[in-house]
C-alpha cells in the first residue's frame, strides 16, 4: 500500500487557515429539515496522571517503553488504575473485573455527560426521545442505553440503540444514525453518548504492542443532543437556553456524511482475545498513521463532492485525537496547519486518545472558544478499526 509520508510543515503553520477568514454561501446545501446540534457535554473520572506518574507507578524502566510514553504529545490522562497489592505494585485485574469496571465507570461517566449535555441544550430528561450509546471498551447485556435510562430516570418508552465494538470511529457512525432519527422525528430530542472506559481494556505484559496502547488511551464520555425543526413544547427555542448557547445561535446543522473502509488494512487496528493474557487486548499496527494519511484526501473529497465546496472553504477541522503521528499524517495530507488542529492536539495533550468521543471534546472546545460564525463550515473526522475513516460536514 502506498502512503503519503508526513513532511516538514510550512512556515505558515500556526496561522489561521484561509477558510477561517471567510465563508461563501452554498445554497445547494440549504436543505430544510436537517438535524442541528443543540448541546454537548463531557465527563471524565476524578483521577488523572501524567505520563511520568504512570511510568513511576508501574515501575517501567525499559528505555524504549519510556520513550513511547514521554514522546506521545500527551501531558495527562484520566484513568482508573488497578488496585495496589501488599507490595505496592498494581494488581492485574481479571477480565470479569475489567468488565465490572467498564459497567460502573460507564454508567457514572455516561450519566454526567448526558446531564451536562442537556444543561447545555436547555433541555430536560423528559425531552429525550431517542438515546444512542456508543462504546468499545466492554460488552454488556442489557447495554448502556438501558442502564442509563434506569439510572437517569428517562422515560421507559424512549427509543434507543447501542453501538458496540466499532472503535474510535464509532462516534460519527452513531451521529449519522442519530441525525437520521432526528430528521424522521421533527421536534424530538435525540441524544448520543460515547462512553469509553479505556482503563477496562488494558493489558500490562511489558510488550511493545501493549505499551503503545497503554501510553495512549484515556477514559472519558461525551454526549451530544440533536433536533430537527422546532423543539416540541417550545414556542421560542432560544428562550430557555443558557447564555453561552444563546450567544452561539444559529446552531450547527449536520449536512452530510462520507465513509471509507480501508479493507486492505482491516487488521491494522483491532480489539481481540489474547489467549496468553486471558483477556481482550487492543492492537495498533505501526503503519496506522500512514494508512490513515494516504486515505484522508479520498474521503474528504468524497464528503465535499457535489457541494461546491473546496477544502479552503472549510473554516474548522475537528479530527479524532488518535495519536501524534496520526494527527501529523492527516495534517500534512490535507494541507492543514497546527492552528486548524489546535483542538485535536489540545485534547490529546490533556486527555490522551478518548476513543469514540474524542471529537466531541474538541467540538466542545471550539464552542467555548466562540470563534465559529454563521455560514461557516466544519469537517468532523474520526478514524478507527476497519481500518475506517468517517467524516461529517456541518454548517453554522
């Protein structure tokens, strides 16, 4: 497979992308009835660690592994570590204990993310008509959707779906389904929550394979609320909104999706059973950044096809915080700058790779920055097992 290799950045890195300075109207995309994003919320565990903290806690001395941790462009991650044994070392959890951690932490973080999302949207639990839960760090039956409905007291008649095991790209796969439900049910609130307890998916065996994973992923949950048309029961949709959200109206509309499954690299990212460790283990092929970089242009061009838009018309880029090399590969192959991906790299720095919900942490930061203007376009991009690149186009 031929891949585009990252190259040195130009002297313009760090300056706003041309698309951030102006945006032209494209009436072909002004389709009535599309879903719009009306709220977002995030949550993480109470405990966080620097990369050096983790090296010390797990007493890692191998210079190769230490280099992976310390050169990851990650400062801190929120994690729920294994308990300490009598000798002060961490006790490795069995698969059943990891699943219990996934369930307990998933419910706790999921509840807080949904509550923050509804607060941001100026909505109530009773407004939720559809709940979609996304996760890849554990398997539960009944799934997180049923558990969150019980925990939050959401109507037992709420429609729901669980998307399990799709990996880091799954947030946009789910957003596609959720926006479709919203379009089919105008006025009804649809909520998606990505819940990833990556602490429940670690293997500590000292190998380079697991060390790469252990240096990268963090725990977190992110929820987003969508509605098409006027929200039910509200004559003036903006009247009950928090001041921060009222200031950013109009809300971004979800216009289009495009996908690319790279079947030649179907095993490059996977979460499968490790018989030697008697548990599931995540695997990342070292060539993942080059595979993603080589296909980034293909899927973005497909996303923009028929819209009249060029890449230079895109004011904002929110890319999955998949890792330093992955971000660099996307940046170079799409001709982006560090400024374009400032939120992507900021989330990686402060949280690590949060799997399916990473792009929503970046979206939340973009909103808080307050720079998005009416008429501007944004491309969302996630990458994960398959190997897969998912994209979405939104417009304020």
